[in-house]
C-alpha cells in the first residue's frame, strides 16, 4: 500500500502541470501526447501502420500488399481481430473521426495524427 501511495503521488505531480492541485483533461492529454512522442518514433509509427495495413488486407481480394490505406472494412476487420466488435455505424463514425481528408479511408498521416492527439 505504501508503494502504491508513493507511485500515485509521483503520477499526480507529473500530471498536475499547472500546480493547481487538480488534474484537468488538458493536462492529462498534454502528458499523454508527450509520452507518445517520446515512446513512438516516426519510423515506429510508420512500421506499425504498414503492419496494420498488411494484416487487414492479406485476405482481401483486389488489395495488394503495400496498399497502405485503411478502409471501413479494414477497420472493422482490425477491430474484430482485436476482439472489439463494432456495428457498421460505429465503424463509420470512427472512420469519419480519423479521416481528415474525407476520402473514406485512413492514410498514414491521418493514423499518425490521431495517435499523437490521444
């Protein structure tokens, strides 16, 4: 219990960026963004995206390895592989949130931007 208390105090000090004694959403998001930037290099994000694309299209007709975009169908397949079953409407809404260009797909830049905004 002592160790957990110490860990929580340290976490609180790290997250309370303005020293107000509270942790608001902006502070939490800023800390997560900093951590993601420290943890994931551009190369690692690119490799993760390529691997994701490759894994969701390997059984899809008409798609070739190296076709690095994610469609709604790909997104649903990836979620299913992760054990997250989503309705068609949920997949469409998720895709719309990430798809900055409005072309109905997720490209690498949209993938990266979404991860960095978490």
